[in-house]
């Protein structure tokens, strides 16, 4: 699965996300958000080493239940999960190294 490039308004239910087997990255934001746009080069760079990673890029906002269930307050927020368990969270990442560090935690949790 390739890195998603656009935030989609079609969010799965939280129960469906919790049912994912293996590692996943859920990214919350909007296509018009300046912080989200600024973070995309670093996110894309980090994803180059994880091209097969499940990546959901979900449009967030007031009244969006998936983002509220994860208590997302700022964009972009990246949540790194393995089998229902959150292993890392980044809010407004601006450096590829911090995203790679979160991927390393995800890799460790996946192989445990």
C-alpha cells in the first residue's frame, strides 16, 4: 500500500481501525491546513522506507468521530498503531528524523 497523498473525508469506524491486524499509520489533518502541507515532505521522506505500510490519511474537524475518538486536537497528527495499540504519536512533525523514530518504535512493536 502506498502512502496516501490526500486527506479523505471517508473515515472508517473506530471499531474497524481497532480491528486492523499489524502495523498502521493514521494521519489526521485537512488538505487546506498549512501545517499539514508543510509536514508533507518530511512525512513522504519517512514513508519511502515503509512503502508497504497501511496509511490512512483522514480529514479531521469538528464532529468527525474518528479524530475525536483519538483525541486529536492539532493537525497534522500521526498515530502509529499495531494491533489496536498506539505505540507512537506525533503532532505537527517538522523533521523526518522524528517520523523515522516513530516508525522504528512501530517496527519494534510489530516484531515483538
